[in-house]
C-alpha cells in the first residue's frame, strides 16, 4: 500500500511544504519515506530491529535513490530502546499498511503514543488495507487518548481501482487516517 502515499505526497508541497521532519515506521521498501526525502523532507526510516534484512532493504532503497542523508533505525513496536529514545521529535509519522495483525495494533499505537509524548503536535498518517470489518482501532485510540480522522481517498485522487500504474488497491478496500492526541486541534 506504499503507493497510496504517492498521491498524498505529491499534493503535500501545496499544503504542508517539505520542511517537516518525517519518520516512517514499518518502512519495508520505504517508498513513502523515499518519495518524501526526494521532495525535500528530513526523513528517518525504520523497520523492526528483529528483522535486520528489512533494515538492509531500507538502506538499499536509500542508496539506489541517492539518499545517503536518510537515517535507518531499527524499531520494534511496543519496545522502548536506545534507538527510539535517541530519535528527534518529528512532525509526521508515516505508516503504510502496518495494521495487518490485530495483535500488533496496540504495540503500534503505544509506539506512536511515545513519539507523540515527545512532540504533542505530531500526526500519524497511515494507509491500510481493510482486512476485516470486525477489526477496529477505536477502543485503543480511546485508551491511548488519541483521535482519528479518516481522509477520503478522493481528496488526493486515490479513489481509483489502479493507483500509480499499479494494480493497487484493486478490489481491496483501502483507508487513510490521521491520528493525533485527542486534545490536539487537528
């Protein structure tokens, strides 16, 4: 679902600019973070510290795109580590399709909460494929004192059967949300 952020990031310079610091969790091949860095954002990529191969893929994506300034950090959701503690505050946290195992939902939001504590104005942007109508973040968002705004895909021209010349999302239902602290103004 990384290409879902492509249309978002292409519209981003008109709305946010690229002076923001951006952190991508669960980066995988790093498409959203790479695109943001190519457009001028200060980016830190991460994937699980328990999957060094994933971190190598992030580094290789940076190398192939001439982005030697992009930092790659091992981060395991729900774990407070030296690397997590050393991260500077960010403006936006990107997560592309990280909500695929319900048992990970709370660990993801706990990690986001920790990062939000360091910068209460940070926003967590996520696209994800809906895999079950029974799965919900609502209770966990309430528990962690967060709120969620669903972003209509049509607002960035991603409400099509095929995006960025790929077959994604195809017939899958894809959602985008922006999570922030419940007391924030967003």
